[in-house]
């Protein structure tokens, strides 16, 4: 069985997590890989941190498809367009000193609760 063959939600997860897991099955392997790495990072990260974690996971042979950092940003952008990832409204300072967006997996459970990002996603 391929690591990304099925999206998963725990029985104890809220219905929104189950709906998100169901929608994930329509993602490409590379998009699914980005979602899985973001989950391993607690459901939030900058593009910079995503690239570092993805490279580390790939080098540990976790079965991830090869992607460049540019490709990872493109996949994350596609996930934003699909409403599966959203701008948290927070910024984090990078090693370069620049600020970066902290991205969130939508409806990812944090502290026993899901974060509803639908209001943010509907804004222009």
C-alpha cells in the first residue's frame, strides 16, 4: 500500500477533518506529499520550513516524490486555491531576516479543536 493511497482521519476527529480527508483523495501524489509533511509539522509551517522538512523526509527515504523547493511552493499554492491550506495571518522571521507567511492546513485539529478558516478563505 502506498503511503498516500488513502487520506486518513481518526474516528475521534471532527466531521470537518473527515470531509477534508475525503477531499484529499483527489490530490496529486505531490500535493498529497505536501499535505502529509505539513501534518507531520503540526499543520502549520512557512514555505522555508516546509522545504527543509520535505528534504529531510525525502533523504530518510519516507517514500516522498522528489520535488524542488519551487515545486513545493507551487503545490502549496495549489492547495491554497483548493481551500485546503490558508494564510494564518501570522508571519515568521526567516534566517535571511525576511518575514514569511505561516501556512495552515484547514481544519487541522489543534489543542483538541479545529480551526475554522472558512471566513478567511471567503475574503477577497
